C-alpha cells in the first residue's frame, strides 16, 4: 500500500536490506564478517554455508553491502 502515510525516504542500501528476498540479515552479515576476520575459512565456504554467492560474501566482507 503506497499511501503517503505508509511511505518514507530511504537510501539505496536501506531499500536493499528491506527487500523480502534478502538471504542475509544484519546479524548474519556481522557473523560472517567475524568468522572471516578470525581466519581459516574461504569466502566460497562461507557462501555455501549461508546460501549466497562468493561475490556476495566478498562484497559483504569489503563493506560494499550490509
């Protein structure tokens, strides 16, 4: 329902986070960064574990998304 009372301005990043087809929550994104920072795991492994692409993991780690 796009009535003015139901709408608000949001950045592109906020809109992406609010999408219904997002596979990751903010909590999972932080978890992935923490795991990767600790070392010993490849981006591909994280992608497989969380059901997202290696590209998405790379962008997440480099703070391009989330």
